[in-house]
């Protein structure tokens, strides 16, 4: 009669990979959230700076006050 001592359902290597995969995914998600948060902060800062300009200065650079955020967001994506 043989007995299995300390048997693990997935085995040591598979268990480690499953746990590591979870943490890798969690870190990836956090990294993605941080990138989006930083991008949003950049957009808000750019819009705030442009809002400081008067209408003539905005017109000179081809912008108007009413579509600043849309234009900054469009530019940021490309």
C-alpha cells in the first residue's frame, strides 16, 4: 500500500503559476488604471491652461473655447 504525502491538486509548479498569474493580472490592471489616471490628469491640465487664454489667442491657434476639451482629448489619443 502506497500513500501520497502532501499531495496538492495542481502540483507545486501549477499552483505557483496560477497564483503568479493572478498577481500578474492584478498588477497589470493597476498599471492600466494608473496610466489612464495620468492621461486624464494631463488632459485636465492642458484644458485648464488653454482656458486661461483669451478668445483671440485661442482663435489664432485654431481653437474656440467651446470645443477645447474635445480637441485636447482627440489630440491626446493620436
